[in-house]
């Protein structure tokens, strides 16, 4: 009986197909530096790193001292100065008006930024952060709005956009009254946010018109004795004539709007221009311009930069958000006069509100936390280094063996 045949291998089959090359790199035999960390070496590493951090901190502080000037005035909440008490309000949407004056103590080179600051407001709370609809912000009409809990509707209308974030927006109106100084309210939000995270609703259209729109205004304007203009939504909205809507927009319904001009309308039209606009299912939805008519133009809606800034959530309970830019240099002694219409209620959460005016640098407008972090960490590292030295040299530390035996 013959023996069973045994399989044979080819000349190159004696090695595994994925076997790495026989060199130091692939075989993980490259020489490595493995320092022996003695207490003395650790102390010098900590001390050197601490000195570097202290130098960085003092350098950042120098930039803050030389290039950044900030002035702040409180106008609502506990501790409001007596001169500004007439600004305070205990309920929302009261349109309480006042004048705030702020004197510039150092010369501020343009651009000079105007922020509003809110204390004790937790935009970083989990339920607050998750209460919004990204689909709506991007202009669609999603069938599921469960992410907007607990705020989906107002009366018999669905909010668009829905959610707590969009419908708790800072809605004080701040106007710079100095005749020779201008405050712009454009280019406030991050460009990536403004262009990629917000879009007007599907089917939205607007156009200038020569037709008479006085009887079908979707937003009406009133002016008080002091000359302050306030925009509001009429109790009953009446659509413009179908012939006007068809001719200008190609839709069967639309509403009229007289432009305020400037940054309020996003630069789309000059003040006094008659326009018509169309939003889908106005009877079903309450759009952003209807929630905040004095802040948001119907022509730009969710593309409003104040709204975009508000949705960039603050990481702490006290935060600042950009409101405007003064486009001229302010000399020392200049007195800025701000007219404020107070609508945002801080009394309900025991908060405070400020107007902040200041300059900025390449490191931002408020770098105190940055230099303090570097400086204090550097001092702490130097202190720990001294403890290591004291422990190893003065406090009878255990004698180390001959480290020469660890080499080779």
C-alpha cells in the first residue's frame, strides 16, 4: 500500500504573506530615548515649564493692558445704578425706554465693539440646548418637531422656528443716539453660522412693488412723541390683492412691508421702499418676524444677525454677545448716548444686564481669563518644583540606587 501524498510548497511559500520586512523600523527595534526621571530632573522640568507659562501670561496681560479698553454700564437687575433705575422692568415686552450715557476714559481706535452682557442665564442647560429644530433653521418644514419640547406653539399657531432657544431671544433694542457716530449691526455672527446654518423657509419670496400696500401691511410702524419708531404685527392681517401678489411674486397671497432700510433689512432695500413678501401657511405658523417684529425684518427672517448670534450659545451663566460695531475712533472724553427699549426680562431669573463698549485684539476682546490661567498655572508649577527639591534635598529622601545599572 502506497503512502499518502504530502502537499508541497513553492519556493516562496515558506514565509507568511504579511510578514514585515526584516529591518529595525518594521521590527520595532529603532533606538528610543528613555530618560530616567529623578526628583531633580522632574523639579527642573516643572520649574522650566512654569517660567515659560509665567512669561506667556505676562505677555498676554501686556497686550490686554495696552490694546484693549472696556467700559460697562448696568441698566437692569439688582445693583443697577440709581441713574439708570428708569430702565428697569419686571415683565417682558414692556418697551420701557431710557437713555444710557457712557463716557470713554481712553482713546479707542476703530472698530469699537458694542456687546450686551447677561448674568445668571444658563444657555448651557441641557434642556435649553436641545430645544430647537435644525430642520426649521435650515428652511424645511419637518413632520416631527419633538426636539422643540417644551415650546412648540403660541396660541393656535405653530412657532417657526420652534424651541426655547429661538423663542427666548434677547430682544432689547439698542440705538446709538450720537449724531456724528454710527453703529453698524451687520457682520456680527460667525460667517460659517450665518451662511450655512440658517436659511429662509421653503417657498419664501419677496419683491419691491409699486402697488398700494397700505391696506395689507404685515408689519405696521408707529412713532411716539419722542420720535421712537416701534414695529408690531397688526391684530388682523389682511392679504394684498391677488393681482398684486401674482404680478410681483406669482402667489395667490402676500403681505406688504415698508422697508426701514439699513442693517435692519440686511441692506436689501432703502428706507420707505414698498415691498411684498410671501411665507407659506401664514395662518398656521408664527414666523420669527412675527415673534420679534422690532428686531427681525420679514425680508430676512432667520438670517437676522442678532438671531444668529443668540443661537451661538454661551458656555457659562454670564456671557456677552456682540450687538454692533462703532465704525469711528472714539477720543478720550467722548460720551456715548444709547437709547434702550427694554423688553428682555431678567427679573424672573434674578439676572442682570449691561451694555459693554470696548476694543479688541488678535486674542479677542476679553483675555483676562487667558493670562490669568497661564500666570497662575506657571506659579503653581514653580511651587511644586520647589517642593520636589525640598523633598529630595532637605527632608531625608530615600537614597537612589546607581542608575548606571539601568542603562545599556
